[in-house]
C-alpha cells in the first residue's frame, strides 16, 4: 500500500525565513504526490502535485516541492514565510481512487 | 462557479443515533469522495463514487454507507454513532473517474463538523 510520512508535527519559522516541510513516501510504483494546505475551519486546498516529468514542481503562493526518487522524498519549501502561511500542511499520495494523507505539519509564523 | 458545498456545517448527535451528511459537487463533476478527519490527524478515505457506482471503500465499518444521486450529489450515512465518530467529514469532487486526483484534481468542501456526545 502506498503511504506518506511527514517528519515533524509542528514547525515554527520567523516571517521572511525559509519554510521547509518534510515528506517521505512509500510506493511500489511511480507515485502521484500532492501537498495540500488547510486553514482553520476550512477544507483542503491543493498547493501542488507531482505526476510525471519535471522533478521540481511549482505551486501556488510561492511554494515548490522537489521529487527525489533516490531519497523517496517530496519536501515542500517556500523561500520567505509570510504570516498568511500559518496553517496545517498535508502531504498525500494517490492511487486509482483515493488519496492517502500524512498526519500533517502545523506551521506557525513568528512576526 | 460554486465550489463543493456540504451541509450541515456543524452537527451534534448522541451516541447510538444516526446521521446523514450531504455534499453537492462542483457543476460538471461526476466523482465524489468522502474523508474523515479526526482532530490532529490527516484525512482518512471512506468512499469514492463515480457515476453513481461505488469505486472504492476505505477501512471503515458497515455502519458507514453512502450513495450518489443522478445529479451527482451524495450522502454519507453513519448509523449507531460512537464517540469516536466525532470528526470533520470532508467531501471532495473531481471531473474524472479517478478519485486519487492524478488526472483531474480533487476539490474539497469545507466539511461538516460532527460531534458525538
């Protein structure tokens, strides 16, 4: 079964600092990988996805992620954190009919 | 265009009761999926429907059931509620048959917050 593991349940960064959220996947076939963001009392919003092709994926709000097959990783980064980035972030892997999510990483941004 | 709409937004039920949650997909989307998100955890897959047919079911007891209507809206039913059923229930829709979002992305609603007392 395909699965993802998110390393670190909480990340605290200063405004303007690098945001790095870690995700490792387990899959027997080339995976489809996703990052979603969830703001309080809201549903999930797609930040970016990797299917095939370019290993560096750019998403919305200045986020990007790099697919590294040799490390089975799909880490999410943003060069400069903004207060509005405070939210919960989920890494996910898909198969035919469902997404399997990690446990999530809560990001807080310090002024 | 309206996004995925779910009703009600909040619900309080007592143990042993039954609950029905409703979801209207984005216009033109034929696939609906349901996820359960317990506080502090990632969403867990419950069901996926496409063209009124169940295409996938997660590891949930038979107390959970769902259906999709001709207009592609969907209901999630939970019988004999337990305290552990307290969660945010998320509905997602997509255009294609694949509920994994690889071909066409999943669009999530804001969820129904169910509290079982």
